[in-house]
C-alpha cells in the first residue's frame, strides 16, 4: 500500500479517536452496537481529492520518459445498504477532470498531452466496528472500474493522426473511514480510499503507447444522512 494512503488513513483515524473518550478496557472490535441496523441506508455527499500516484509509469520507445495524470477535486455521492449492523455494501458516484502530461528522458521537461474526465464507480463491502465514543469507524474492500471520457489532445498534439485515448481500467480498492453523528440522523464523514488502477494511453493510431499505475488515493470529507 502506498505511503500516502497509509499516512492519510492513519491521520483520519487518529483524528476520529481524538474526538472520543478513552477506550474502555472491555472494548471489542467485533462485538457491541455500531449505531446501525440491518436495512439502514447511509448516504454521503462529500468533496473528494483524487490524487493519482502514477507508479511504474513508462512510454514505449522513449527510455526514461513517464506519463503523469494530475490531481483533481470533485463532489461525490455514495449510498450504503446495511445487510447486518456490521456489514454494508456501498456504491459511489463521482467524476473528476485531470490533465495528462509526459516528461523525462528525451522529452526533458515534457509537454501537456491533453485532458480527460474519469468516472470511477466503486462497489465496496464495508465492515463497521462497534462505535467508539462518538466515532463509528469502518474498513472496506471492493472493486473500481474507471471509465475515461471527454478525452481531448492538447494543441501540441492536434497535428497527430489520432486522438489521445485512455483505456478503461479495472482494479481493487481499499477503504478506511469513520462517521461522527451530529444531530438526529445526520453525521459528518471522513473517508480515504486507495484504488489500484493500471492505465494505458495511446497516440497516433496506437503506434505510441504509455502505461502508468494511476493508483489514485481518494480523500473525502462530507455530510451523511441515515435512512
């Protein structure tokens, strides 16, 4: 797991723990009230930061060159259905815009290749631990399918015979976060996801290929409502 995800996830959990009283010696991670019941639906509206890691990036035929995809910020809507007080299934919907660059090797400081929008629906199974003070922590694992659309080349590439293209990416995702009830059915939420998404790009009818471990870390802060 990349260092950024570990750092942000640890900071989020520590922040949640700081908002609670000291844990009782008898606290158990697997028994006790979670604040939820089977059949509950929890929704969140959040602002997320999408931070691509661009791991193991390379461009064919250009030694030392690598592909980069910029960070983005967007709203996110999610909904979780509770199968049991501990187990829920969550689906998220969000889309963000990113700039694509290439640099290194013979490319030097590089150039902007274009921009794209990404739609990464993610289905996650989440385990909700018993409530700790005012904090309701959870972890999850799931799968992400990243669709790229609205992809357009920069003015530097308009003379090429083919548009910039990005292949749909599929990979696992990991999740950690917590809810803090504030009033009635309302709560505040902090959530961190790590997605593993190898992504391929092509130019000039596929004669030029590039690969990058997009692997975005997604950090979200939002408000939730329980039905």
